[in-house]
C-alpha cells in the first residue's frame, strides 16, 4: 500500500493545474518498520502547497478505494475480529 500511495501522490501533483508540463516527479518508499506496517514515503515537489494537497487527496482516494473494496466483500476496515 505505501508504494501505491507514493504513486498516487505523484499522480496528483502531475495533474495539478499549478504544475508546469516540464516538471518531473520522483519518489521512493521504504519500510521504516514492516512489522508495525510503517513506511517512509518521499516524493519531490516544486510547490509545497500543491504537494500537501496532493498528499491529502491521494490518501483520501486510497482510503476510498479500500473502503469500497471492504464493502464489496462484506468486511469493515479496522473492525476488531476478536470475540473476547
């Protein structure tokens, strides 16, 4: 998931109206603590406000995709399956 989020952030920056056609974006994703599912995502940017908006919108889009997937399979994300 973290690598997908990286690509979504780059895509949102690329398609922003304030981004010039010649601007190129790159990113990297690495696990900070894979056992705890924590990753470090780094992407370059030209405009900090565009980058912040891209990160926010990309995260919202990913959450929407995950929620739609969970709904389609009759599960709830984040639900505790323990019976005790």
